[in-house]
């Protein structure tokens, strides 16, 4: 399972980077995300781990905000993009090849763990969150950013499927690309816990079981993140959410 997931992200790394990198290169997008991260982490410089860093989007953003950042990912292809992005932006941060469920770091060595769009693609979320908790210092902060948009197309309500078809010409017109709405093949998607879970409720349950405290879900997150145009283009995919918790 893990090898298939890793293979998928290695194959997709170039296209994925191209689709998401505007967040660190365009001022408007960057400002929106920096406000979100500052709200979740505060303004003190922290030692932060970006798990499943991919092309290093959150990692670069956090480094520019003054944090000491390490990004870890299981995909060599993604880490290459992350290193290219950080050198283009002249940011200094560390990238490590490794597995989110088995981190190569000492216990209680980070002030915060950030993960964006990662937990849905991890085989065992409870094991991963326990591992992320292990490397957090007491009082350290966990920030989970994810979405409900990883349902298989066939499992989405009819309204959303129609909306998806209508959004195609809009994306082609404004972004000059043909959108791709399903990240993975059906078989792999069906095996992922996130295809069959009610989120963020399931995430909260796991955090509680693991002993996290001050668990808080930002109910306005989708609205804060998406402009009206973004919503027209991508709103059919589902909702984004941000969860904060403290060790
Ligand atoms: C949708 S991408 C998100 C990338 C990045 N966090 C972002 O915000 O754009 C999911 C990432 O999780 C990584 N990933 C998946 N399973 C992993 C694992 N077990 N350990 C570490 N990284 C993993 C993938 O390689 C991929 O880079």
C-alpha cells in the first residue's frame, strides 16, 4: 500500500508542483496562507516539521515567516521539487526523505507539526498522528489542514458532479489547463481510510484518543481560503478544514 502511494506521488510530483506552487510565488495567495499559519502558530519563531511536505509549499512559507523548518516526504520526486522551490526563493530549510508513520527524529524535538493535504493519503492516520505527537515537545502545536474532497467521484452527491462538469470550461479559460479531479485510481482511493471516513469528525476522535488537548476546528476555513472564483471552480470538491490541537 505504502509503495503504491509513494509511486503515485513520485509520478505526479511535477504536475502537482505546477498546480500548487502559485501559493509561494504570488503575493495574494502567500498573504492568505501566511495569515492562516500565523493564526495557528503565533508569531514566535518555532522549530516546525512539515510532514508530507511535497514541493515544500508550507515549508517555504513557514521559513519566510522566520521559523526553523524541516520538511519530510516519502517521495524523492516531491523532495526534488521542494529543494528547487527553496533555492529559487533563496530560503534556507532542511528536507529529509522519510516516512510520516516512522519519523527519523528524537522525541519532543519540535515545537509544531504542520501537515497540509497529507493525512488523507496516509495508510494509518492514528499511527501517523501518534508518531507526530511523539516528536512534539509538551505544549507543542499540531496543525492539520485537509479536506473532504478526496471522495471518489462516484460517491459525490449528484449536485457536486454536475457542478464539477460545469467548472471544467471555467478552469480551462482561467488557468489554461484541463482539470483532473481524482488524484488516484479508484482501487487505491477505495483502500484509503479517508474515502470511507466522516471528516473532520474522525480526525477529532483520533486526536482525543491520543490525548491531544485544546482541539479546535476552524469552521470558516474554506471561506477564508477560497475567493468566489476559486469556489466556483473547486467548491464542488468539498470543504477544506483546519484543526489545531496541543500536546
Ligand atoms: C497532496 S500532497 C501534499 C503536499 C504538500 N503538503 C502540500 O501542501 O502541497 C501529499 C504528500 O504526502 C506525501 N506522503 C504520502 N504518504 C507519505 C508518508 N507515508 N510519509 C511521508 N510523506 C508522505 C506525498 O509524497 C505527497 O508529497
